[in-house]
C-alpha cells in the first residue's frame, strides 16, 4: 500500500475498493456474508458435540483395545498432575472453539439488529482475542501424525469422532473467512444517519 489518504464511499456486497494511486485492494465486501457465516457456524455447532463425545483414535497394542476422546486426554493429563497442560488442552480444543462458534453465530444472527451495536463490537473483539488460541488445526494434525508414526508399533485407526472433529475445523475456518467484519458496524452507521 502506498499510504495515500482518500475518502472511501460505502461499498455494496461483492464490491472491491482499490487505491487510486497503486491499485491495491483497500476494502472488499464479502457477498452473502451473513448467510454463509450462519450456515457454517450452525453446521460447526452441530458437529462440535459428536467431535468431543466420540473417540478420536482407537488403538490396539499387545491385544489391548483403547479408545480416546479429548476429555479422556484432558482427564489423563489432570490425573498425572500436569494441570497447566491439561488446562491448555482444554482451552485450545474445547473452550475457545465453542466460544468462537457461539460468537460467530451471535454476530451472524444479530448483525441486522439496530439495537446493541456495542455488544456486537465486544463479541467481535472477543473472537479476535480467542482466535489465536483456537488450536483445532494443530490438534488434528497431531492426531494424524501420531497415527502415522505409531502405525508400526500399534494398530491405530481414526475413531468416529475424528471425522466430525475435522469437519468442525474446516467449518470454523470457513465461517471465519466468510464473515465480513464491516457488517458489525454497518447497522450502527445506518442508525446514525
């Protein structure tokens, strides 16, 4: 960006505003942002429950069969006295994804309401703070790597929860990418007019 200061007109959905000097994209409005965010967030919420309730990994080692859920891993870490790691895993794999999904649902559902624009702003800021702690992608990658590495020692298979967990990861990313943050302030700007 070249640093040119210019007055930007209000953009309609699907439109792009470019710099007059260097032709860089200054602002882009995402078409159907509210509907897509709502759909992706609802789907992620529906799949969030089975992704945490069903086993992510099933393992067979020396004739013993075990199934592991996220809660089993957290309780195992807590039982071994690793409270910080257990809390970190709980926050990054259970708490922050739920907060992010619920926050996106709230924003998509209430973005057209004229009342309480500050609440929407606070929710959006909370999502921005929580987002870096949302480590679902890393957790899923660690599951896949452990399955590949342990394949020679033990028989490890994806459990029924890993597919819904992977779907939650993808749907949460899609919901975040499809949300146009300008919608949070559009209703307040229209109210001020």
